[in-house]
C-alpha cells in the first residue's frame, strides 16, 4: 500500500484513475455491494435481465469503490472495444487483484509497453508450430486418463477434466516428467488454484496476511515460488534445453537471438503461474460442458464419435466451439479506460470500464441461441466479434489455440473408447471467475 492510500482502499486499486462522476448509460441504482453480489453470484440471470430492462448498453457499479462497468453486446461495439488503443483501453489494471498470486510481471496484469514486450516474448511458445510439438504429450495424458475409466461408471466429468488439464500444465507447460517433482508440486499448485474470492479480496489489505486463511495462502505461495525458482534454475542448466518442446524451455530461450532482453527468473515464475491459472480450469470447464452436451444427445454423440474415429478434428473443434458459445466459461472481457473513449457514439469517461459481455454476445448474436448445433461453425459464416469466448484484440487469449488443440485431443481419445451419457441437466454456477457446471457435469461412460 502506498503511503497516501487510506487503509480502507485496497492496494490493487490505489493507482487507478478516480471514479468518474459524469453521466453514464442507464443501470440499476442499487448500492454497489448489492449489484456486485448479483453480478458475481447470479450473472447468468442478472446480466440478461439488465439487458432486457436497459437495452444494449447499460452500466453496473461494483465494489470496492462503486466503479462503473459499461456492458456491451453488439458486434459493432465489441469491435470498437477490441480495436481500442491499448494505451487507453487497459486490460491488465482490471486484473490487479490477481497480482498477489500471478505476480507483477504476469501477462494478464501488465499494460502498455510492458504488455507488448511480454506478449512478444510469449507468442512463439503458442505459435501453430509450437502447438504441434505439444500435441503428442497431450494425447499421452488424455490416453492414460481414459484408460483408467471403467465401463458403466458415473462420475463428475469436471473433476476428471481438471485432473487432465492440470497434468497438461505441469508436463507440457512446466515440462515436468519426474514423478517425485510432480508429487511435490501438485498440492502446491492446487493450493494456488483453489484460492477463494475472500482470500483474493483480502489480499488488498496487507495487514490481513498474518492471519488464518490469508497466512495459509501466503505460506503456500512462498513454498510454490521456491519450488518454481528451483525448477527454472535447473531447466536453464539442462544441456538439451534447445531441443526441448515444453513451454518453459521455449520461454527461457526466447529473445536470445533477437534484439530483446530475455525473460528473467521473476518474469518466468510469474508467467508460469499465469499460464497455470488462466489455462487449467478454463479448459477443463469447456471440456466438461462439451461432455455434458454430447451426453445429452445421442445424435450429437454419434456424429462426434464418427469424427473421432475418422480423425475429423475440424468437427471436434466445432463441437468445442459450440459448447463454449452456449456455455461461456468466462462471462465478459473488461478494459479500464485511462482516457475518455467513444463507443457506439456514447462517450464513456476515463476511470470507467467497458466490457463486451460474452454471455450476451453468444445469445443475442446467434440464430436459435439455445440450440446446440456444432455445424454452425462449419457450414455457416459466424459474424466477426460475435463468438468471443477468448476475448479479442491485442489481449485475445494467448492460449486459445492451445486449449482447442488440447480439447480436441481429449475428445478424440475419449470418444474412440467410450460413449457418454448425461442423465441430468446441469446449470452454470459461478466459481471464482469461471462458470462451471453446478453438478460437475456428471456422466456415465460406456465402453464401445
Ligand atoms: C477454454 C479455455 C480458455 C478460455 C475460455 C480463456 C479465456 C480467456 C479470456 C476471455 C481472456 C481475456 C482476453 C481479453 O482480455 O480480450 C484470456 C486471456 C488469457 N489467457 Fe485464456 N482462456 C482459455 C485457455 C487458456 C490457456 C490454455 C492458456 C495458457 C496455457 C491461457 C492463457 C491466457 C493468458 C496468458 C491470457 C492473457 C493474455 C493477454 O493479456 O495478453 N488461456 N483467456
């Protein structure tokens, strides 16, 4: 906390522009705390309700300081936001609450020149060529998961998909193969992943860190950091570094042959934790929703099974995309305005945020929005800036291609061996920032 920050203001918003006072698009007049609770807990009904009541552009006010977020859902508005000047449309500042976990260098948290540099250094590890290099490892992980399943068993697919995507992060992103190391890291990583919103909000008040769940969080994070710094030092010393195909090895090498300062240890640590938190539960959730949809329809299952048998990855990718449309994992994308900006003819003052609503865009901009129809991503032209599960512009999810590659590999391995049945409908529940299936997307698997 800075010397001038009063005690009741969390440190992560201390350097934000002041909360604007001028007129903004309409929205509820309730206290910020009430709006925040509705927004966080009931977003799948609250946001469509706001849209029905106030129209295409509306404003909500959130804690801790009653700051306004102006929500948009029309493609032409979303386009303007994604194309906005990154010096004005900040994405990182809005994620500052995650700083205590992800670290100050995290790609998700930085803006401006720092973001440009980090993004440039990380991009090669997510290029189509790099993704091809990871695929065999992902297939092995998916295969060994599926081989552990028994005919006729019923389980929460979300839990199994979380286990798969955590293995993928540890082996493909961190490049760990040694079972002892994996055993050491797994609980530390889970401790960071399972951090509760109360811990996150409390992190803005450093004096709290000596107590209870905050102390446990800080101790776990510090132990994880020590393990990660050891891993980075060992990897730097690996004689076969240049030929390794994991993400960490590529991040260590990048910049070496260019006019760019390579990532230092603290930056590498922050990007590893960021990739873990941004890539693990999101992909698992998307897969769990996909299994839910396939499990509910014999017709879609049969078509996807055929695609798995024939190696028709394009169809499996369309299944994933349609599932992510119908069940957005992340509800919205936020940009904090550092200067006033005009979106769709409305001037929004500096200090407010603008946010394309993924939930609304995926409903309002598609025909028969409640129907699960993967073919819309193959036979029909999807209009730009309507399907936005990965955000857009210079901040678009760097792991989008990675997660689709991973999702297709898991579906292919699974569907070649098992059919899935989902007996009960599932509904979204908010878990931190992701919208997971409330009942974990329970499925029964039947050997083919
Ligand atoms: C279904 C899976 C995923 C979903 C739905 C998802 C969604 C998103 C969204 C909405 C954003 C913000 C984009 C914006 O502000 O415009 C984002 C950013 C990001 N995602 Fe993902 N993501 C997924 C998987 C992954 C994976 C697998 C990784 C890495 C292994 C990853 C790493 C990141 C990073 C580092 C950013 C920050 C990018 C930046 O600010 O430049 N994500 N993701």
